[in-house]
């Protein structure tokens, strides 16, 4: 009888403690993720300082099957392998080569820094090396501009004059660095290349999806170096496919990102 009472008490204590332990784990992973993103953000800034203020290139694919060797982080984080990277094994999502050859690697020297601690994907016996992506408007691709023009970082800067929003190519263009983000924690449902596609018009809602790993929250690192955690809202309630968060122009999470992705000229 006494043994049964002890077992019952242990069960009650475990039931009380487990939620607290889970909350502590989520908080610890969120803090570690933000720390990684801050280090990546500092590396991004230092790269620009060493390259006459030019931001690191954020354009992953030159053509189907032809990766851009000058992209900030080559390789796909998707599984199965993204056909845009061709058959070359070094571009797969678990290959440390992609991390070690990142343009920002010389500034942080860590193969784990682009992987969120809460990203537990394992392919074979290896962890996926990247969980984050970079804002397409940061020397990448102008999408959904009201002008209707689609300009990439590979195009001549003279084409930027047609845009209503700023396609950031140089550090000097960042007049309000604390209000535009650089790195995002992306969800596995859309995580593939290292550029986070975002349309400023939002006619189709979200193209790529913020992560939901941190209790339905995701991290952003801003151009001034600080990181913040944003909670998913509205249409972004998690489902098995997470596709509801992509649909429609009135998506609350799209509106949140719109306000911090780029600025009007």
C-alpha cells in the first residue's frame, strides 16, 4: 500500500514538472537560436565592411541545375534533394561542405551556426546543416514590387530605379537598420535554398514560411545586429501541411513581415 502511494506521488510530481521542463527547453532553444542568428548577423555586417560596403550576395541559383557559387550559403536544406542544385553531392542538406564554404564562414568559423537548435531533422545519420534563410530583399531578388518589375542582384543596379521599394545592395542603403531583417528561422515545409522569398504586394500571401519550432514562434535577426522572436498569428495556425499560412493576401503573418522586410524609396 505504501509503495503504491509512493508511485502515485511520483506520478503526480512528474505530471507537474514535465510542462515546466518542456517550457524551459523551449526557452533555452529559443535563446540559443537567437544567439546563433546574432552571430550570423555580425558576420553578415563584417563581410560588408571588408567588401567596401557591398552586402553578401543572396541569389542561390543561376539557372536550373546550376548553383550560384557566390551565394551566401550554397546548397539546399530540403530533403529529398533539390533538383535546382543538380546531382552534385556537396550541395545536399547534410553536407558540412556547404557550411564550411559559406561566404560568412570566415567570420564565425562554426558549421552549426546556421542550424536552429530546435531543428531535429536527421537524414541518415547526419543532421541538416541549415535552418535559416536570408531576406530576398537583401542583395537577392525584388519580389512583388508595386512597379511590377522583378529585379535581381545579378541585374545592373540601374534597374533598381524602377522599383518602389529598396533592393538593398550596399550597407549605406540601410538607413534604418533596426527595422529591416536579414536572417529568418524558416519552416521545413518551404526550406530549400538559402533565400527567403517574400512579395511586398502579398497578393498570394506567403511564399516561404517562418518556422514554428519555438512553440509556434520564429526568430528574426535585424540589420543592426539585434534578434527578436515573433509569434505566429491568424492564418498561421499549424496544420499537418502548414499550407493554410500561405494562402490569401490578408495573412497576418505576411503583414508582420511586410513591415520589416524593406522600405519605400
